[in-house]
């Protein structure tokens, strides 16, 4: 029977990954760092994480465990902690991880990943003795086959070094932009945070969710990270995407080019976004948006 | 303090042409350092300016560095010197991290290695994670703030559900967020000074690749209407509203 391994650090994300990993093999075995057994895996090796330890401190013992058990396919989720774990575990195993956008076949293992900011898709045949995969959202269709849920505790000693001083939880809304039928995206064309109200007014009229380009989120922090679109952010498939003050770099477009219709407002008539738009307005958003709210 | 900032020269994506058979034409692409790598240069400069020390730029892949323009560009943004490691610039993250690890050893070690959020061509977000493991040093990704405090740094790390404050003993390897700073624009004086900064080469072996690239193709393009209107804002807004309501 073919076997896929997963390495997880939280229960919900872990079970979701277990269901996804069934696309890779018949049997799913998990290594769970501090998150206990997974109902959706067939077997979970549970590592009791020391209180206050970072899950990443277990990369080396987890790699040793995977090697000892002969794992040949190891999948990780795409969150920040899992990514670091993936890279470190892979390095200890002497291989490079692959960010998987899609799975073409499992024997041989052939996967796709984005390249050049999403300008191209690379199809990779994994040739390393151990395939370490980071499954990006939507890479595979999760299975609804139930796992056997067996649990086996294992011992592991964390690597010393990092000291967690405190964790400041981020109160955040849960957003699922992937389900939105209409999305309004804002970019650096907005000069101040308060001006986003202009876009909010349009979004309200259209019944649309508000999203943004990456610099609006990670650069100036006007919107939470869940709301930025693109190669490293969310990918959406709405009926309409309205890009306001967004230049249309490939890294952004890749997150929105599955929209049925793309509409753009930009004051620069040479902005690349117009090449990808069904309908474009060349104009200053500070003049166009109030007029648009009136017209809708 | 000796700080290494890792930068990659990659073909500028806006110069890459897609051929009718969807393969890429990189022949006219300028080589550029990815915008997120510049966050590593800026952060390194800021730390060095605070506590004293030098900033060495380290790059695997010599193809993009042959012209002096790019060298001057990154050197003018805060590096004291640049070390280029010949090798495949399109190598995978383990290959690149292995070469970087060997090069750091050749340079006689350092106190802090800083990397960007992701390279502009591969965007694996992994070279730093792998490099840290290979060097056997404390390693973190998504670092959004750095404060040096004697023999360790205190960092803020941005997660999906919160911010971790972590004490990291030196030497360490940190990958940054793209929002940690705004890379400086070099002035005339910096650009002139950059021409005099040392650029050297260090050889480092690279292991084999973890995957074979079977194909590299642009996705199928969606045909878009590309109607563009221009002129009086009230009028164009009206036309846009009309378009939206017919959907
Ligand atoms: C490795 C990597 C990964 C990346 N991942 C992502 C990603 O996932 N998502 C993402 O979005 N970006 C990503 N980026 C960044 C991306 O390359 C662009 O820098 C970014 O998308 C630009 O955001 P923007 O369009 O808001 O800003 P800009 O490019 O600065 O564009 C602003 C636009 O606003 C217009 N404008 C200005 N004033 C007005 C006005 N008054 N009225 C109307 N229009 C106006 C300007 O003409 C311009 O076109 C990534 C970059 C790298 C290197
Ligand atoms: N060839 C390279 N030479 C030097 N640094 C690199 C190279 N490739 C990647 N890096 C660094 O590692 C970071 C992450 O790259 P990646 O894992 O490819 O997304 C980049 O932002 C750079 O700081």
C-alpha cells in the first residue's frame, strides 16, 4: 500500500492536510507536533511539545523519525510555521521542498509550481529520494474517506536556541474571499488609509468583498493579510473583479485572472492592468469613485 | 557585527516575453535583484548602523552580475561588499542553500544572515529555512522586526493568527517579511561610492537537484474585452456603472 506522511502542528490544519494527502497515497501517516492524534489520518505519531517551545524546534528529530520509518513522500501545509518546518526537515533529509500548486501524477510523482511570479507554471518530476511537498491552498481536492485514527506516542527532544517570549494573538475576522461573487481590490493608488472608504462605498453598492494588493497589506498594513490577492496571497474566482489603483503586476494578476470579468480603474492609461481588463476606466480614482457610487 | 545579506539576481519578470507556444523568452530580460531581497539589504544596513559592523552581500549565480550596473545598484543600497558564488541561478532551494552555507564558511562565518521573503523567480520562501538548518543555527521566517540585544536579537514574527516575540541567540539566520522596512533609494553619492566597493568570487559546490523540470509554460491566456474609456469622470463612471449592471 502506498503511504504519504504529513507533519502538522495544529488539529484543524492537520486534519485538513490529512484529507488532502489522500490524493497522494492510500494510507496517510501523520507526525503531530503538540497537536495530538488526527481523526483523518490512519496513524498519528504524536510528539508532546514542551510548553513554550516553538514547533520548529522539532525539525531535526522529526526528520530523523521520517528517515527511520522510511518515509518517501512528506507533505506540509502552507502556513508560516509549516513552511519553516518543511524547509528545515527537508534540509536535514538532504533535499529541497517543492511548493505544490497541483498534482499531475503520483507514480512517478509529478507536480506543478508557479514560477516567475506566476508568469509561468513549471511541471516538476520529483527525483529526490524523499519528496517534501508544501501543498498550497487548492493544490489537491481533499478526500472524504475517513482515517483510521490510530495514535502512537513518540519521544523527541527539541533543539535548543529559540526562546518564545510572548505570543500576541491577532484578533481577526475570518474571510473567505474564494467564495465571493464580487470583489473590489484596492492598491497603492490610494494615498491614505481613510480613502479606502471610497472603495468601501463602491463595494457596498455592488455587494462585493474588499480585497487588496500585497503592499496595501504587508507594506502599509491597511488591510489584513487574508485580504491580499496574488501569487503569495489569496486566489479568487469571482464573477467580477474590480481593480482600483492597482497597476496589474503579474504577481497580483495571477490571483485574480480566473475572474469571469475584470474591471479596472487607473489614472495611468499604460498600466498593465488594462491589458487584462474587460472594461477599463482611465481616470483619477478620487473623481471616478464618488461618481461611480452615484451612478450605481 | 558581521552581517550577510543574501540577494539573488533573476530575470526581471516584466521583460520576459511569452512565445506563441507558451514557452518563455528570457533573452531580452534584464537581470534584477528581487524587491524582497532588498529588504534584507536594508535591514542588514540598519542593524550594522545601530551596533556597528559590516554588511556583505552574498549571491549564488554569476550570470546576472556580469554587468556593473546591477552590482552598483545593490552596493549603493547599503552593502559594504558583494560576494558572488558561481552556479546555476535557477537552482532549487536546497542547492542554493548548500552553496550559500559553504560560502558563509569560506567567508569565515558571520553573526547574522538575513534573507528576503522570497526570490522573484522561484519564490519558494525556503532558502533561508534550509540555510539555517544546514548551518545548524537558530532560524526563523516571517521576521517583521529586529532588535539587537547583546548576544541575541529579539524579533517579531508575523503568523497567520498572531505575532510571536522570540529571542534568537546569535549567530542566526532570519528570513524577513516584505513589510519590515522600505528599502532606501540610493543617492548620487551612494552610487559613486558603490563603484569603489569590493566585489569578489567564492567557489562553492552544489548538490544535485531535487526535481527534474519537465516543462515551463505560461498559463493559457483568458481573452479579455479590453474596452478602455477615458475622459470626464462622471461620464466614464456612468459607462462603467452601465457595464457592471449588464453583467
Ligand atoms: C516574490 C514576489 C511576490 C509578490 N506577491 C504578490 C502578491 O501575491 N500580490 C500582490 O498584489 N503583489 C505581490 N507582489 C508585489 C507586486 O510585484 C507589485 O509590487 C504589487 O502588486 C503592486 O501593488 P499595486 O498595484 O497596489 O501598486 P503599484 O504598482 O504602485 O500601482 C499603483 C497604481 O495606482 C495607480 N494610481 C496612482 N494614483 C492613482 C489615482 N489617484 N487614481 C487611479 N489610479 C492611481 C498608478 O497608476 C499605479 O498603476 C509580489 C512581489 C514579489 C517580488
Ligand atoms: N541564488 C541566491 N543567492 C543568494 N540569495 C538567494 C538566492 N536565492 C534565494 N536567495 C535568498 O533567499 C530568499 C528566499 O528565496 P526563495 O526561497 O527562492 O524564495 C531570497 O529573498 C534571497 O534573500
